[in-house]
C-alpha cells in the first residue's frame, strides 16, 4: 500500500511544522482519495487534526525513445510507464512524486 508511506511522509512533515498544506501527489505515488482519507483518519485525535489539507493530483507524463513525450493514462497502480505509441517502457517525467507546499 503506497498510500501509507505517502501518508506517513505527510504526517512526519506536519509533526515537524504544523500548518495548512497542499499536497501535490503523483498518480503513480498514491491514489488521491485513499491518501486523503487515510491521512485524515490518522490525524484524528492529534494536534494536527484541525489543519486544512488540499490534495492536487499530478498526472503521469513520460518521454520515450520513439519521440513520444506527454501525458500517459495510468490504469491502476503501476511502477513504470508504457509508451502509448510504441509500447516500450519509457522515462517517467512526472507522476511519481509527492510535493508538500504551504497553503
């Protein structure tokens, strides 16, 4: 469950510096809804429970040796991207990161 490690990373950040945050979450890192629901559940009963948390999904984009570069639809949870034009595994440009920003 990748969502749990992403949630723990967000909790660790909030424990160091409690504040309202925006999480830019790559679709390959974790599912946005599962991440947000799990984070809210784990923050219940803590000093961080009242904080405002927004989550923005980062779409997956890739670059392939065949020349393709662009957004790639991700069917479920995957660890790599496959080029929609030639079918080869391609370089992930975006979609596998989690960035925490202040609101």
